[in-house]
C-alpha cells in the first residue's frame, strides 16, 4: 500500500495474536471464549479460532451473525445480561446459540418464554456481582445480582429447566489478581449453597493489556494463581470452567500509524484521533508510541512532550496524555500508536469524514511502510 493514499492505517500482526492466544488457552483449565467486542475484524476472529479459542462471547445479534458468517463451525455464547426478546429468539433459531446469561428475574422470564425448555443443550448462566475490584472500567455497577439473589435465581432456573450455570466479571482491565480470587471464592460459596449445583462457571474477562500509565501484571501469572485456587476446590472439580478474554489476547497485536498533518509548537495534529481509532487513549490509557520518517524509526535522544490532537474540528479530539517523541517531528512524519488491538477498531467512526479504513498485515515488529499486505477494514 502506498501510504500517500492515507493519513492513517492499522497494522495487524497475526503471528503475535496467534502466539498470545495459544499461550492463554494453554494456561487456562477450561474453555476460552474470545470476546468479540474487543476487536471484531474477521481476520482477528479467524486467527484466534485457529489458535485454540473454544468459542466466542457475543453481546448482540449482530456479533453472533458476524461469528457465523466468518467461522460457520464456531459456537457463540450470548453473555450480555441485557438483550431483546428478538435477539434471543433469532440467535437460538437461526444461529444455534444455546448459552445465555441473566442477572434478574425479568430476563429469566423472558428466556423461559422464548426458549424451548426441552432442549438439552441450553444453558443459562446467572451472573453475580463480585464486589470490590481494581478494574479500570467497572462493570458491576451495571450488571450482576448479589450472591443471595444469584442463589435464588439458580433455584428458579433449576425449577423449570436443567440449564443452571454461574458467571461473574471483575471489570475491564483488571490489573491485579485479588478480584478474581475473591470472586472465585464467592462462586464456590454460591455453588456449595445450592442443590443441585451449577453445571458451569464462567469467570469472565477483564484480563489486562499493557499500557504505559498502568501497572501491568501478566495474564499468564494471573491464570497460574486462578488455576491453583480452582484445582483446590472440591466444588469446582465437577463443573465446566470458562473465561472470556478480549483485550488480553488482541491488544498488542495491532498498531495505528498516523501521519503528522500539522505541527503547532508543542501540539501535533495527526491523521487519526479519538473518533477514528484512538478512543482508548482519550481518558484511561497511555499507549506505547514511536515515530518514523521515510519508513524508518527516528533514532534521537532529543525528545519533547507533545499534546496530540486528531484531525477533526472538535476540541475533544485530543489524547488524554502527552507523548515523549522526537523534538524535530514535523508534517509528513509518522507516529505509531501501539497496543491498539482492543477497543479501537470496534469503536472507530467517520466523524467529520475522517475514517481509518485500511489494515496492513505484517510479519515483523518493525516500523516500516513497505512490508505487509493491505486490505479494506471490515
């Protein structure tokens, strides 16, 4: 691809994505589901499936349809507690979905009215609120029953079907292991307090990506501690275990290359901003970044902290952190924002007519314009 055609493009390293996915699946005791919301590019879905994920966590009818059209043989788990009656009916009837989650009686009643109770493959996961968390983005304020409510819901599910399962989610970008261990212990208490017990436990996602402004703990080290706790639990030995990583698998497999289109002193205006791929960098995350010129990295000790703006006319189109980059950066140079594999492509839009619609697949971790193959982003 001639970079003169665009002012921003994505680079995807499928080999890196496959390697991280294989490591994760090898270290988890049960079935690994990929959270489609993190990055829904078809080439990403295919890569993680080939690397060993056991299915896909979908949050909508559209995501379930995407999985079916991309990988017809793959299974999907509908793990969004808020879903329409239409989406339940269509995912079951047309897409073969057999796994759903609830966190209240109203949603359970909806499923019982729509789904055939005689289907032996159906499973309903009761999601409970796992309490205090260190996650950057909390999810329990929106979803999850209390442990007592979860036991009640499990009883209601079992009274009308054989579908009972359990789930929790510690929140997005959980940076330490303690919330997982706390939630698993709570799950053990719930399992031991109901009879018959759930047939499966889904420990959710939330495993972290690596960003400059946040302490990083490897998801693999987290899985080691999780495995130790789960293997020592009699209550969990006889049930299926699942998890739903998204960010931890895909975050460092993509970069967003942005051309500098204007410099005003200590401010750089780039070919992409928070609307066109850099939403993760708006508030919470400082991305690793490096600069290039003429297809090569700029090697210099002369650096400066820059404010980064996107190309739109909106003053909110500004990254939340300053970036230390070569002091002599100017129009036409490139900035590579790394670790944008999660919640970048799925959140981008074409506000003001600016859109990043090209993706380059690369085989090496190099700042270069000449390697790789280009295609339209889906």
